[in-house]
C-alpha cells in the first residue's frame, strides 16, 4: 500500500465507496468485442463513461491500472505501443492516457511496452466529414523508433477508429508489424 493510499483512502470515481478507484459494483464485466475498425474493445463506452472521464480529465491515472488488471487480452500480446498525445495536450494533462494504458497493460499482461510513435498538434476536426477527418488524422503521427517485434496498438476509446488506423498505417509503412489494435472502450456506429 503506498503512502498516499494510507493517508487518504481511495474511493470509487463513480459511487464514492472507499476501497478502490473503481469498485466492482461500478464496473461491468469486460467482454471482448470487435469494432468495425478491427479494434478489440472490452467495454461499451456508455458502461465506463464516468470511469474513463476520470482517467482522461481528472488526472486519475491509477484508474488505468484498475481497468487493465481486470482484463485478459483477447490474444497474447508480446509487445504493445500506446497511441501518443500531442506534446501540448500532454503537458496540460500531465500524461497521455493511451501511453499510460499501454504501460499498465504491459505490466499486467507480461508484454513489452514500446514507444514507437510521436503525435503532432492538429487543428480542430469539428465540422469535418468522416472522410476529411480520417485524412486529417493520417498526417499526425510519425514513427520515432523501429522494432521487429509484432506490435499491438493500445488506446483508451475507439470511436471511428481513424486514429488507431492512422497509427497502424504509419507503422506498417515503416515496416513494423502491427498484429492487433485494442481499446478499453468502444463506441458503436449505427
Ligand atoms: Zn463504485
């Protein structure tokens, strides 16, 4: 138990019950599903909306570990890389949630975590069509390290899948073998 935990008992980000950052009652059983982008995800976004909000916007980095420790990946993951966040946004938040999840996942699943990509700042994609947005997103990532290992890409939420696909394309173009994509939660398109 760490000191902080001892000084201020942790409580559930959803219901406030003491004991853990996400209590068993507030987190449905994960179930692997595949998104139309070919990404595996464990929860429907609506099931974990508050939990992910705490991770992304309330600085509660520990939430990531609570989630990944409840997950057995759909296939063994030898090496994984998180989706990076542009530097400016990372400074504002203090961390990139995709990378935090990849690091916690690697520790929980016995995988190696690799930092392979760098993200660049982007303009607002509000108001862009789906196709335009996908095009805009593809120029946002560059490969900063190469590996010969088969890699899984990790992110928090898969919505259109454009970000994960852009990272996958950048890595493939650089000769990196991407064998899978995984997100904690997914949004189904209707
Ligand atoms: Zn709870």
